């Protein structure tokens, strides 16, 4: 299996590329700048230099020949509302369109925890554009013809992964190491029963492989 990782230079993305390569699959890391490539070349991963703010056609070119696309990109906490819309919303939707254009059916989207509209209507003003972007990207994916899995991780940490999570359509809000999110993603790619599924995931007591199979 060859997997295009969009947002590969992010922390979840780097973990995911490592796990893909270690599992005998092939990662293609989509990155914004050529100078980001060395990390992935050292891992024997392929690279594609494409800015998410560019055209659908350019993203589709990066997706040619892969079996799955994982979108784990994000504008980051220090950017403004404009970047949130351009990356977390438009970038995600363009990647979905690009996957369809390239003939790639399998798509895993890393969203944010519990993006239902009613959960963020009363949120702080600064958070609302981010939440709205995630919500509408989720809606778009679920209305597409892609074989999707929609992952909603809890609060992200840089702690070492435990390999154990709680995953279900509804879970109590909690935290999860980015490393464990990446492990959840690769297990989703390997588990066809997750196609068409959407779930929340936080740290817990169940081994990731078992948790993913149970969603």
C-alpha cells in the first residue's frame, strides 16, 4: 500500500510516515517546502512538494498512484483566521477533490474532537473559525464518494504514546499523544471495517488495534 500523507511535516505526520515505512508500506510525504524533504528521504519515503493553497490539480498530481490519502495538515495555533479557512477547510476539501480526481478512494481525515455545531456555538470567539472549518470539512467528506474514515482526536500532547486508547462515537473529552493518533491512523488504513466510520479517540485502556476494530 502506498499512502499520501498530507501535512507530513507536522508532528502527527512525521510519526505516521515512520509507522508506514516501518510496516512495509510506502509513504509519500506531501510537504510545502523542498528543504523539508531530507527527513523523509532519510526514511526512504517519497516526497511531493505541494502547497495546500495551490490548485486541486497540483494536489491530484501528488496523489497519482497511491492507494490512500491521509489528511493531517493544520494551519497551526499561531496563524490567523485566513489560514484556518485556507488550510483546515479549503485545503482539506481540495485534497478530497484531488483524491477523487486521481482515482484514489481511501481517505482518512484527522479532524478535531467533537466538531458538532452545538458543541462550539458558545465557544470563545477565537476558536469558532477553527471549529467551523473542521465541521464543514467533515460534512464535505461524509457527503463525498470516498471510502472515508473520520478521526476526532482529543487534546494533543507530545507525550510518548502508550499504545492504548478509548475510541467510540462518543467519549469523554480527554487527551492523547500525537504518536498514538498516528498509530490509530495506520490501523484504520489496515482495517476495512473503519470505512464510512467516524469516531472520537482519547487515551484509554484498550490496545489501539482492538479499539480501531471495535469502532
